[in-house]
C-alpha cells in the first residue's frame, strides 16, 4: 500500500515526500515493521527514509511472538510452521522473530511517535514495549517519542480520532506540522 501510494499520490495533489503512516493495533505493528525493517521497501526501490514519519498506535513493538513455542519440540515447531494457519505465513522461527519492530531499530527509522491509550499501558505491557522501542530509536539518533492518550482504551483511542477537536487528532497534526516545518 505504501509503495502504491508513494508512486500515485501526486496524481491526487499530494506529495510523495510527505507521506506519514499510522496504524492501530495490528496495523500499528505493521506500520512499525514497514518503517523499521528496510527489506520491505528495498525490493521496490524505496527505503524507510521515504516515509516522512510513522505513528504506531496501540500495539506491541517488542513482543516476541515465538515465546509460546519455547517449550515445544523441534518437530512440534516444524509442524506449527507447516500446518498452523498463522504459522504458515512465516514458515520459520527466524521469519517470525523478524516481525519484532525492536529488532530493526536504527538510524534509518523515520521520525516516530508511538501512541498508547492510558487504559492499555500495562496489560499487555504496551507502554514498556513502547519505551524500549523509543529509547532504542533515540539512541540511534532518531526523532522518536511516545504519548499516552488520556481517558482512552484500545478501542476509543481510534474511534474518537475522527474529530478535529480530539486530543489524539491534534497530537498527530502537531507531529506532522513540526516535521513539515523542520524540512
């Protein structure tokens, strides 16, 4: 989707240099993976620097999906990647682990604002994951921060985003405007 948008946005009056990606929940994880793992865009002649900014929202950025396989036998793990509906998408333990955004943080990461609903901070530990991700990004020299969305849960954080008066909406616009001025 990003590649198509980058190649076609100017026909709609937009700028290919000003594309920000935001995703919520599993979409937040996907936005962070695309922005952090260069492999996805490189095969299309693009890089993560072609993303003006990324806003993963309400997602785990440091969760190791493979932990549930730790006690399995080698045969059980092979069966999982061969037969399980989810496991088939990855095919191997290495491929599954490669979908942890934290594993790809580096100077190539675009400016990042991680958004977390106040009521989803601790269970699962989304805030802890975000803090580790943002800390690693900062150490790599990336403009990265996190924001806790007051009085929000996993669902209301995205549902209320449609209003220009919404706190989260204004926060996102401010992030985009700040980065637009810095160019």
